[in-house]
């Protein structure tokens, strides 16, 4: 006769523990090397403090914020139009923590060398915990670059935007201890072609206007103010539009709905109509695109940092699982084929991180070094195109390492997979980036020369690298109309060569394998197809110490 114990069939074994309570900064040797190379070692203590939060409590907050999406309330119970977006407390705790550590502002708090690299590291770390809150943090950080150049701006704007106090309540900006900035550029008929925008700025005297029109994507609608583009007599101009006016009344911007997105659930993205909304011009009339160009460069940098962060987080989740899960009598990580996959994920992650931080370093040094400024201009398009394009494949491969467990919502991999396509779409899709690179190559000889000098510095590192560089130079000799048709191939080769050069320059153990597999034809189209005979277990232990 069976006893009750015979029916106790549910035993939990051969399941990995949760990856938690680790220091996301200290356990990432590539990130620490990039910080040092960018002259940001002085910020190491601040980065380590944030790394411990990212590897601990912020992951749980990110899960809560994504399970409880923002809610739009157009009217209060009495029928007054209020246009408010409500967030789960976990969202506010994420934002408050990020503000307290300067994720939105560190670049602008001093003139210390390496500050842009340090702030990039904060963004890279934060994104590993929760990607949706990266949007308002990025908008605020990048928007400050634009407003700092406006000579007549009221002092409270920059003071509030660089404050480390997160203040989500709706109030007059001048009275708040901390501010946040959103953005409204895209309209439904134009998309990336912002010159096709139809929103009109009606003059009210001086730099003041009344905006009438719409925005198809209105980022971070709970922000205190927004940078928007609109048409006036001189052409497309940039304007600062507050949500609350100085007298305490609500500005005439009407949210239509929140976007129902594939991922990025913690963040609110919206559609809006301007019904005579008050705004003031920023920059010169008719020079809206030129005014926001520095902002666009910084938001695109954050896109590539976010994608690199997603690759890193996906890789360490896969490696952690493989270290604790057994199959066919051995740990997954001890199987040769799984080592191939994991090592290739590590290599792709490292290459993406090194390129993103090299561009962050170029931005940091651009004000004092024309060569770095040139690299920043052309590198932003190269990195944004390639790093963001690689993230979905990397995250999916990491999911496969977990099997079905990587596809369920309780796994972080499911959230990462929904996030992975976004950065290649936001801030200009792939074709826009490729056209920007072509434009820089054709019209900015200093950018072309600076990039080719960087790539040429490693010509002798490996025969496959030299051959790929020769092929690139032949490709650059094509007529412009033919080169546009091959722009994606060109930018991909530029990115791969630059990544290989950075790996060789850093003495990375995987540099030769990257070169042979990505440039020399010894790798396949899928990840996990590295050349044979490599010391893969050692690479994995170094990439994320057990």
C-alpha cells in the first residue's frame, strides 16, 4: 500500500539559484577597463556603489515596474482635464535611486576629465536593471546639453535638471527641487524626416510662441518640460515647452493615449496634441535640427550603451544558468558546444562594450581634441547601427541557453528580449544611421581620416584584419550612388574593424578569435561558431567570475 510520502512527487532539484546580490561593476572586468581607458577612474567608488544596487535591489524593482505598467488618466472624477500618467511605486524608487546617483546629470556636474565616460558607465549599469527608466534619464541628460547653450534661459532650469533630487509631483518648474526633461520630435506623417513636421509655432512676441499640432511619439510625458520641433516663418525651430506654466496652470498639451509597446513597459510613451501650448524658442529661428544635434548624439550613445548592457546582462544570466544546471551527466558549462556559445556571447558583449565606451570617450574629449570630435561624429552612427542591431540575436541566443525557462515572464531574459529591438529603432533606425555615416565620410574629411587612422593603427595585428581593411578601402572607392546601396555592408565592416582594433589594442584574449570569426570567414552566421582550439573555459571565468 503506497504511503503519503510516495505521492510527494514535487521535488525541486537541478535548478540554478537566482542571480542576485552581486556587484555589477566589480564583476565586469571589461567595463572597468573601459572606465580606466576613458580617464574616469576617479569615479570608480561611485560606480561600484551603483553596481551593487544594480546587482541587488534594482532588479526586483525593475520586475515590479514592468508588471505594473503606467496608467493614463485624462480627466479627474469631476471632469477636469488633467492628462496625468500614474506609475507604480517601484518605478519612482528606480528613478529616485538613479537621480541620487547622477545617472541623468553626472556629465554636467563638473568639468572633470572622464565625466562623460563615468556617466556612460552609470547608464550602462542602470540599463541592466531596468531599461524603461533609461528613457527619461537619457532625455534629461541629453537635453541639458541643448539648454546649457541658451544664454537667456532662466537659472532654475539647469539647476533643477542637474539636481540629484527626483521630484515627480506636478508643480511650477521654478518651485521644484528637481526636474526632468522629455522630447517631442516625431510626427505621424514624417517619422525620421522631421523637416516634414507640420506642428506650427504661432508668434506671441520675442521667443514666445503658441504651438498647434501633434506628436506621434512624445517621450516621457510626465516630464516637467519637453524639447519639441515646430515650424515657424524661418523654418523648423526648437522650443522648450513646460507642462505647468509659471502661474500654476496646466499648459495646453493634451495627451491622446499611451503607446501599447512590444516592450519597455515601465516607461510611458505617448501621443499628444498641442492646442495653443505656450513654449519658448531655444536656439536660432529655423535652426531646430542644428540646435538639437548634440542632444541626438547623446541619445544615440545611450542607445548603444543600452544595447551593450542588454548583451552583458543576457550573457551573465546564461553563464550563471549553465554553471548551475546539469544535463547528460555534466554541468552545461562543461559541454564543449555550450562553451562555444557562451564564449561567443562573451566576445560579442565585450566588443559592443568597448566600442560604445570608445565613442563615449570621444564625446568626453571632443571639446579639446578635434580628432576625438571627428571620431565622435562618425562613430555615433557606426556604433548605433551595429551594436543595437546585434542585441536581439545575442539576447535570443542567451535565452536558448536557458531553454524554455528563458522564454517565460519570470525570467529576466523574456523582458530583455522584448527590449532588445528597441534601441535600433529609437533615435533613428538603421538606415538613418547608415546615411549619416555616408554623409560624414563624404562631407567631413577630418572624420574620414580620423576613423581610417584608428583602423589603420592595427593593420599588422592579424592577416585577416589587414585583408578586411584592404576590402574596406576598395569599398570606399565606389561611386556615391553605388555606395548608398551598400551602406549597411559598409557600416557593418567599419564597426567590426573598429571593434577588432579595440580588442587588439586592449590585448583582449579573444581579439584574434573575433578577427578570425567576424572578418576572416572562420565563423558562421550564428553565434557559437568560433574557431576550434580556443581556451574557452578560461575566457568565461574571466568574463564573469563565479
